[in-house]
């Protein structure tokens, strides 16, 4: 059912729902638009409304081909909405769900587009703060680029900042999605442009590998890894591209490239990536848990059900939103929690088909191998006893005549 948004826009159809609000397909004076209607409790927060109005100039001034433009900000009664450019396509998460990982050339081309958009935003003093595949749109009507990649645009500028009011996010809260949070955010420092570079490098790693470098398991464990662990190389990735990734995933913000530098360096890599197929690696399994030893054979589901990694829900069992909008407040871990383990290296990706030591499947395979070994040893022991008994009787029949087919086995003395 259609509804009016302010005096100039009409929302016709829901495109998706998220934790921050609902995205509608709408119509404005200049044609079709996407309208992000924030939740009513957000619209009733006068402090947030004030910040919303303050951000109007900055958001409306973001005009770049790689940024989904914000046409208008509407404050009308209980309605608080961002009116945005309508992109005919899909989001990057949908493509990842379908293909799992991309060829390096296509992955780098998409990330270079987003780096261009971030460069323009950072030059205007705007930090995105929530770069992730869900906020990267692929324009299916645009010309294909290197590796057959569709033009990529970054959306949802300003939403994380609008929600991150002091009253909503006290000193013990942070805004963002765990897998893409820069270490300095986890440690409670204010977000600067470098947090977007870290998040975009995490997205590139995910496009190449099919999983994020520090994701998996409990959100608290994910946050701890961002601060304490170092990323390990992906098998088959060109060395120059890997060094670029490492630099942008540096723990120290000052060590990372600026967005414009990242875009240029990525495009320099494109000619060397042409024709390279997607990497063939298996994702590491989730955070190991202490469970009683189980010697039973795993059922069919245990062998065929993959354990996925990526953006983890903050509430166990929570279903993802249809538009995957996951702006959420999270508790900042205390210093002792962040130092909960010695500094180390993140769990390495494995060649396809290889099990991680300590995983449930690895334990099951170990049990099967042990049973086979014990069975073979038993057969050999029985055979040895039989041969020993036969030798003890001199190889003759019961009546001492050689060649008698009837033989007895005597215990070995």
C-alpha cells in the first residue's frame, strides 16, 4: 500500500527490512527513488533528528559515480527518511552467497570502485563506518568492467553515524558489523577514515577467499581477533596483491593506505590478474568449543552441512534481515578480554578438502583411522598365532603323516 513520505515522495513497495528501518521503492518529482525510512523509535529521538538535520549538507554534497547519491532527507512528523538514488541491480552479499568467491580480477575491480567512492567521501570529511558487502550495490545496467565486474557503488552513508548518538551508544557501546570492524574501533577510539580502509580490505579478502579473515564463532572472539591476531596469506594470491592487503589490514591506522592510493594501487594490479580463476581454499571452521569426547561416527548431516563464516549475528539463532542491514550496538570488550590469549596468527585457510586439526570432522576421521589400524593389528595377531601353532606341530597332520589336509593348531609355547 502506498504511503506519502513528506510532501514530495510516495513509497510504493518494500524492498527490504533492516535493523535501522525499511527500504522502499518510491517515486519523487524526478522519478523513481529508494527511500530508507528509519524506525519510529529513531524518528522520535529529538537528539537524533537534530543530528540528522546537521548531516544534511554533508550527505547531499556527496556526488560521485561510485556513491549512491542521497537526494533528500525528510523529517515529517514520525517519518525520518533518506531519499536515495535507485540502483537497478543487487548487493554484493547476494553475489557472494551465489558464487562464494570471485575471480581476483573481478574482486579487485569492484573494490577499486568502492575505494574511489571512499576517496570522494573522505575528501568531503565523511566517514562511512560500515563498509561491508551488504552496503555495496552492483549496477546491473552499467557497462561491464575488468573480469566481467558490474560497476559497484557504496550506499548507506551516514546511517551508522546518525544512529551512533551519545545517548544510544555510551562508552561501552560500538556501532558496526563485527567482521569488518577496525581494531581501533574495538578499543574505543573515534572512527577516522582509516576504519573504512580496513573494512574495505576485509571485504576484498572475503571476495577472494569466501570468508572474512577474523570472522567465525562468538562476536566477542571476532572482536578479539581484530586486535590480537595477524592475517595469514591466502594460497595462490599474487604476492603484490597480498602485500597490499596486509598493509590495509594493519593494526595501526597510520600504516594503512588512503582511499585514493588504494584505488590506484588496485588498478595497477588488474593486468596481472586477468584469467586467474577463483582461489581453491576451504574456509576455516568456527571457533573450537570444549565438548565431551564423542567416539560415535558422525551422521550424514555432519559430513554434508557446511559451516559458514562471515558476518555473525549478535544474537544466537537470529535470522538475517532481508536487506542485511546490520547496524547494531555492541559492548566493547574490557582490556582483559582483549588480552584473553597470546598474540598469534589467525587460523589459516586450508587447501580444498583438508580438515582443520581439532575440528569435529578431523576428530571423526581420526577415530575411523584408529579403528582401521586396531582392526588390522588384530588380524595380524591372529595370523601370527595361527602360523606359530602350525610351526609348533611341525606342519604335519594329527597322525604324523605328511600331506594330511587335517591340521590342528596348538598354543605357542
